[in-house]
C-alpha cells in the first residue's frame, strides 16, 4: 500500500522540479500537464484500491504507528484526491493559454504543482503534525501564486491572505501542542481513543482552537475576509484552483477532526458549528449580492457555499454527512469551472466588471451554455448536481427539526439565483457598452480548445452527477458510514506494517 499512497504525493513534487527546470521554455507547461495526467491515473488507482479493500494505510520510513509518518486513505480521502487530480488536469490545460511567458519564467508551473502536492498531502496524512506541514506547503506555494506578477492589488491581497493564515497557523500549532501534552500522540487514529482519558473540559477548549484554525482555512464566518480580498487578484488559472481546492482542505480537516477526535461534546461544539454554518451562508451570499465584479461575486459565493458543507458536519447525522460529502465533490467542480469561464469572458470582453462587459449570449452562445450549467448547479436548479446536494442537506435539517437552518439554506439558494442572474443579465444578455461583439472566433482554434476543453469537461461532470446521482449518493453514504464508524480507519492505521 505504501506506493499506492505515496505516488499521488511523489508525482506532483517531481513534476514541480521538472517544471522549474524548464520554466524558461513553453515545455514547462506541457510538463505540468503531463504530471497532472499522471496524478489523475495514480488517484484513480488509489480510489480503486480503497473501493476494493476498504481503508488503506501505510507507515513511511520504517516506523510503525503511532510514532511514524502515516499515510491513510478512506473513501473521503480517496475521492478528494481524485477530484484534486481532475481539477489539476483541467487547470493545467487552461494554463497552456492563460499563463504568459513572464509568469512561466517566474515558476508558475512549479508553484502550481507544489500546491497540488500540499493539497493531496493534507487529504491522505494520518497525523496532525504532518497535516500542519502540508498546510504550510499550501500556504507558501499559494502565496507565491497570489503575488506572481507583482501588481499592487496582488501584493495587497497576498498580505491579507498570509496574515490571517499565519494567525490560523499559530492557533493550529497551539492546539497541536496542547493535544500532544494531553495524550502523548498526534496520530489521528491513536488520538481517537487517547482523548477519552483526558480532561474533557480542556479537550473542548482544544477543540475550539482547532475549530478556529480550520475555520480560517475554510473561510467560515467571521474568519473569511481574506478570501474575497485576494481571490480576484491573480491569474484566472490560480483563482480557479484556489476556489476549487484551498477552502475544501479546511472543510475536510474539520470533518475529519470533528468526527474522529472531537466527538465528546457534540452539544457544545456542533451547536457552534451550526451557528457558524448559518452565518457563513448568509454573509457570503449577501456579500455576493453587493458585488459588481464577476470574480468578487464568485469569491463571496465560495464563502456562502462553505456554509452548506459545515451544516452537514454540524448536524452530524448519517444523511447530513452524506450531504456534506456530496456537496464537497459538487462544489469543487462547479466553482473551479466558474472561475475558468470568468477568464474566457474577460479575454473576450476586456473586463470582469459587469458594467463594462456584455453581449456574450449573442456572440458566444457556446460560452453562455457552458456558464449556465455550473451557475444553475451552484444555485441548486434540478437536475444538476447542486440540486441534489442542497436537497440532501435540507432534508437532513428537516429530519432533525432544524427548521430555521433549513429555511436559511433555502433562502441562500434563492439569493444565489439572484447573483447568477445578475451575471447572466449583464455579461451575457445585455449588449456590450462599447458595442463590440466578443466572439470566440476572434481566438484561434488552438486557443479555443485550450480554454474551452477543460470548461466543457467540468460542465459535463456536473451534468453527469446531476442526471445520474444514485452512484454518487451511494458513494457519499459509504463515506458517511466510515466517518460515523471510524473503527475500520483506526484499525487500518494502527495495524499497518512499517
């Protein structure tokens, strides 16, 4: 199992080295794409192993658990690695045209692959200290990508991004230190039983520390201000991978910790999470409604949609966790795609400010259709993937008689329709204010393929999940079962041979 788990980490790191060495030529972009495809193959193989054998685990370096470096994948980890690889391939294709020679020379492709390695590492690590390490890998590489190009607004957004994330890091390390002092271990499987013999009140305090630390990474209320301040500033390829993946690592960490370790005081911790979920949904969607730039609207919608995922964790019922897992997968695909579409819109019209663009429906109908699919999915229109994700979470809320949060979820869905309609009306339906026709045919054929192929592929995934939800819901049900009954996860880790 060691190679099955290690390959998704080794491939992006080796790709980063190769891309850095070829950064002065266009071949670096193709190296990055080749690495993303290899990562996708490795992720598919890992998923096949998990589906066949259940939880798979391996001890790196010849040390057994709980002392060694553990890599472990259950269904949730495996699907997150797979979705990461899919987004990496889509963005790598898009970047062939989106990233100019200057950014390539500044090592965009190397930083991109280091970021992907950090994301994958966070999903399959089995101990808290290495989770911190992977978070730092993500932070360093993502900051490099944010400021690549050195424009003032990039530096401003990057400083805000790093400042709040450093606060998160300090709280994360503080929580790790306290937890290690209380239990003598940082292996997550070992912690699941070790925390039972600790002071439960102090453990609740530590749980809140982790909640805040991961809450910053996930951009939940009231810790989300760094996200809309930074996500609209870099290249569209960077915005897309950030939007799809970075906040989901924080959500994943919260789901893992608050189902495996911090499940001792659900009445307190998960009530806080329920409030956080509701306020995150509301503030995010209201922020989006107030914006007039496409990327800023989409950035605030990342925040609002994170609230749905936290809602599933807060309710902590089998159906709610099904909804959280389903929503994670759906949202990564949809949100990355919307940022890619925004990039093409900007290429054709010259801006992402709604008052300065228009005419895309008439002159670029293919792009209009490709926008409607993820936009309607984000808003929860049937039969797209977002409808089923919201349906499951609202149903789970009603089953637990959480009437208010169910109403909030439905209201936020309606306000999401308003924001998506605003983009449609001004960017696509109304004529361009300068009376130009932003036609796709102004781009040469290779450019069109590089920009539209990943968008079409992600849109197709959204449609497939929406039209054939049964296998995806069944997968989410199996994932939720593993989260609520972590015994196989714990056994796989502690029994894995070094």
